[in-house]
């Protein structure tokens, strides 16, 4: 029998935005997903960088994207170096490719289902988790389709 990971006792680390990541976190606070997109070649990238990782342009903007995508890769965490996550072990850490931003990969946890439900190719959608008054974290759950 596989049970749900217990996230209720996990105190997640609070993000520390920098000039490149601040627009992402500002949008996330309003439960809006934005991704950095190169205005020269059109490539999305995540996490944000000072230059396009595809063509090295510095003409980058954040654009709103839909929070639906596919599990690109995953790992099951049976041990954790960060003791704040011990209560949730075992849990699924997933890498997601959003439909709206092909090539850009987002990391998160798979919520609300047993960790054994994490499979490459499964459809997921963003699930927002408020960390405090300043930060809301995008995580994922299986898409209702
Ligand atoms: Zn580019």
C-alpha cells in the first residue's frame, strides 16, 4: 500500500529572489505563472538567466503561460539532505515541461497522489502553495482531464 506524502509537517525554504528571478516570484505571489522568453529567437527558459541559453541574446521578457504540462523526468526521494523535508519522505520530485513553454523545464513536487503516480509523460497542472505573505510556490498535481 502506498500512502500520500505528508507535506503538513514540512516547512519549505523561502525563496531568495534576485534581479533575474524576481518577476517570476512577483507573478507567483498572484498565482500567475510567467516564464522568461527570448524576444530574439522565441525560446522559453527556466530558471531565468541574464542571457538566452539558446542564442545568447539579452532581449528577454517574462510572458504569462498556462500551468499545464507533462512530466519530463522524476525522482523519488527516499532520503533527504534537507531535514525540513523528512516528514514527507518518500515523495516525488518532478521535472515538468509546460505545453506553453516547450524546452523550458520547471521543478516541483507532485501533490495529492501517492508518489508512485509520478511517471514520465503524465499530465500535470500547477497547484499553488502559499508559503507566507510574500511567496507562493508553484507545485503540481495530476491534471483533471
Ligand atoms: Zn534566444
